[in-house]
C-alpha cells in the first residue's frame, strides 16, 4: 500500500542534496547546460523555488512509502488557486518498475483535489521515455514540445 508522508527537515536535506545533482545531470544529458555551470544553475533554481525548504508556502514535498519502506518522493506545488505543478517525482533504484510511480501519481491527485487544484502540470525530459509513458497512461497530454539539434 502506497502512502504519502510530508517530508521532515532531515528528509528534505537528504532529498535536496540528491535532487540538485540529479537535476543538473538531467539538464546536461538533455544538452541544456554545460557540466561546469550545471550544479550552480540547479542550486539557484532550487533556492528560488524552495526558499524556506520543506516549509515553503504552497510547496508540498512527500516521501512515498510502501508500509514503512521509503520507496521514493514526490513534490507538488500549488502555482495558482486551481493549478498545481509536479516539480519532481523519484522512485528510488531497486523500487522502479513495481507500480510505485503510478500509485504515487494517483495519490498526489487526491492531495491536489484537497488543495482545490483542478489541473496539474509537470515537466519531463524528452529522453525519459519510461516516465513519459507513465504520464501518458495516467491521462497527461503534451502541451509544449521543445526540440533542438546540434549543428557543429
């Protein structure tokens, strides 16, 4: 059984260390940022979005649990009175492919409804085909597509 529990301060610090590096790596992999600047750019973005850490207003960061086992995390932001945005979902290695992502997405929709949110957006990197497939199965549709080509 999957349940979402709001992050505690120590869990947030652990998440933040991982998330900044992971976000920087994903931008490098996508060709958006160079390796030298990636960590500083990612750090600035997280500082802007979460100035008060896990207690930042309109930001809900959760640990995803299966019984007592921590299997991942998910972050929902209320960006307007009726719109939400999922900034991050991460199912930890060893737990991927077991349906935790799908169950967490269904649970976060219930959290969103309780906050008055009627529309949820998210961003997914183009190279993340498993995540894109999951979101499509859950009814998310593409609203914008950015494309790029190296012409060295």
